[in-house]
C-alpha cells in the first residue's frame, strides 16, 4: 500500500543522504586551507555529533586542517565548554584576544561574546539583523569576505 511506499522512499532518501559526498558552501575549502596556512590553528564546534562531524570533514579531505573538532555526544555541550577546551588546546593564555568565532546562528554569537571572543556572523541562513541582535560584532554575507575581515580586525588590534 501507500504506507509501505512512503517508508521505502524515506529509507532510500536516508541511504542516498549517507552516500552523498558532503557539499561545502562555496569558497569553504580554499578558505580553510588559507586560514590554516596563515594562522595554523582552527577549531570546529558543532551541534552535530562529534563522530559524524569528523567523518564528514574527513570525507571532504579537510581533517588535517583542524586542531580540534567538538560536537555533541561527549558529555560536553557546545558553547562555553567547547571554547574552554579550544583555549586549553591552543596553549595561548591570550586566546580570547587572538580568536575569532565565525558562526551562522544567534547562539554562536552569544557563546563568543560570553567567552570574550570577537563574534563574526555569516548571514547564509539568517538575516544580518538577527545576528547583530544576538551580539555579532561583524556580519559577512559569504565566506569570501572572511579573510579580508580578519585582516581588518588584525590591523585594528595593532
């Protein structure tokens, strides 16, 4: 009957989804490589399960560019705890002064602000105003704008 067809479709959909190679946002890969070459350390905090995030990043061939990937499922929550672990990993006592947090959600902006890191919003999923209301200090529309912004921020700090 129709119920079985829907179930088959759902099963097939999830199978296809798992087979599919991850498709990063445009400009993601060159940006990740350039940030790594310039700054050496980059971290990922995600609401996804850590194992899933790691395997997706590995499928894209980008695992070696990240110092630490933290998600859900390790008894640690995204946010302050992840940022604290990144700071410890970086062995930089001035981590907050040097770090920039790039995120696409209001919670990301709150975490960064709470921790004393510069929050940069990217308006790929939410309007700029929502990110600003949540505390974004800067908002970019695309990943292409990220490194030029980092360079501007670095010049302000000097």
